[in-house]
């Protein structure tokens, strides 16, 4: 098992988060490090999806992971077991990360030589959508058991992400989840969004997700 | 279908939320209105559980419901279809309700003659745990698909509630959910907590939940 650090991050003292996010993004671009901000409700499957993503891409990219949580280190422990470089961030009760907090996390992790860093944001559909972390792209996971009404209740989150993974698709027969209805609601909020059906449990859709990431990382380095 | 109002609530200007919560609680006690604050992640089944609760208790109590969400009115619509008095609260992007916001909601609903009011808080495991709403009791729903590690990640929420409903228990065979492990984690944080297994879909455990509510409402009116 790999070792991992735990970092107690402080709330940024600067007010201008958007400016700081742009600055961080520029620096990451210069370093050819692609940062993905991954958001979802608690328990939608962020960590399991990260594990599958690492498995799919670890032979082509150097990957690092920032695990943000109010408390505990269970996710960093899980990721460290794959041999991936990871750091656990504790947000001190805060339900999101801003650009300053993300920068602290990246410094704590050490990004030299990393092509691709995944930030697992705090499990929450409200606050994380309001703060630009400086990531190259924003992704969200909606899991089937949460229901198809979530775009109606958390429109900002669905509006701000570049890609939506609909996870736990293997359990769709167990739940009332109307895929056509949810897709219509999402596309209305965000016509450009890419929607990929996955099961982090069975591996379904991970190929398509890995292809999306390969393309985005390539574009990031080419621009 | 019953009519329902939509209220855009404002953030409280008073700082002393605890004092305001105590004051609201005293007033509700005088009026013999039992207020339950119901919290969970998005999609854990709060609204479906409220529908089952209404069905179980509507012949013995006058019930009202406050539905809090960032946006949409889908939950108020669902509850109104049962013939129950309901109001939709929009929190203006905020991920919780405080005591002042709850008071605005109760005034908007009109509590005269109501024995039991359920406040469906915003779907979130972080912010709602930090604000006393003035409720008589606090309840939380953890759904099986969210996983058994949630007490480790959101300890404050599990520490502050009086009762935990573990929902979607009908789907337990589909998910890795260790009930003994989760129970041990919860009891360590909160030894006094009552844990009830339910399925808002099949109705399992709703009798036990209704009994808990009957007892608490009785105690509230007797003190």
C-alpha cells in the first residue's frame, strides 16, 4: 500500500476566486497537467469511478488524486491501494473547494510529472457548483438511485459541468429512473453536455469515459 | 390536487441562530405543534418517506409539510397530491435552512390546527447539520446505495440527529452495504440514536417509524 498525506486546508482569504481559478488553470496548462473536478451527491460512486478510471488510463498517463472530505481518510486509503499518488484534503466543515484550496491540495500532492489529476470534490450538489476550482474540465456523477428529478432541483450543478456520468446503471431495473426524461431535463439546462452511462461496479461505459478523457487531455496539451 | 404556495425565503439577518431556534421551539411547544427536521443526501428518499408517513398518520394527526429546495416545486406537487397542506420553500442557492428561514416557512404554511409539521430540508449532508432549525426532533435518512462509509465522512450529521432511517433496504442485495459496520460507526458517534430500517418503496419499517413519531409527538405535548 502506498502512503498518503492528510492536509487540513484553510479557507482562502482572497475574495476573487474566479481570478485565482484562471491563474491556477494557466499554470496547470503551462505544466501540461490536466485537472478534472469531479462532483456528485454523497455515495454516487466518485471513488469507485476514480478507481476504474485509474485502471483504464494508468499505462498511458501519470495520474494523481486529490480526495476532499469533511472528515475521514477512507477514500485516500482506497485510492492509495491502487498505487496511485493521492492526498486526503480535510475541508474543515466546508462543503466545497475553491481555487485557493485546490492550489493548497495540488502543492501538498506535488504535481511534477503528473499528466492528469482528479479532484474528488466534497459530496454535495450545491456548494461545489458555485466555486471554480481552476480545473480544466468539470464532471458530475448522477447515480440512478438518486432519481431522475435531480436536474430540476440542482440546476446550477447540471449547468456548469462539461460531462455527466450516469452511474449505477446496472441497478436501473430496481429504481424508478426515466432515462429519457432525465436526458431531456439535462440537455435543456446544458445543451453542450456529454452524457455517458456507466457502472463503476461492472465497468460498463468506462471505455467511453476513458476515450472522453483521452481526447480532453490531448486537447489540453495541444492548445 | 391541492394548491400550494412557493416562497422565496431570505437569509436570516440575525446572527444568533441558536437563540432564535430555541424561541421558535418554545412557541411551537405552546401551540402543540411537533416539528420534525428531515435531512439526507439528494435522492435518499425524503419525499417518498414523507408520503408514507402521511399515509400512516393522517387519520390521527393534522399534518403539514415544508418542502425546501434550491429550485423546482416537484416535491410540493407530489405532497399536495396526497391532500396534505404543503408549501415549497426556495432557499436562493443556500444549502440549508436556519431557524429564521424555518419560521418564514411556517408562517407561509400557516400552522394553526396542525399537530405535526415535517420540514424536508435541502438534500445535503453538510450544511443542514450545522443549523438548528427550531425543530422538536431531527431525523436523517441514509439510503443503502450511498454506502456504509457515510458516518465516517459526515460525522456531524450522524451526531446531531435523534433518529436515522436506513432507506431502500429492499435493494440491499444489489449494493455493498454492511449493516453491522454502519451501525457500529453510527453508535460510536451517537450512542442514543434510534436506527430504523425502512423501504419507502415497499412500506417495510414504516409501522415502526410511525410508532416512533406517535411516541415523540405524545411526549412533546405531555411535557
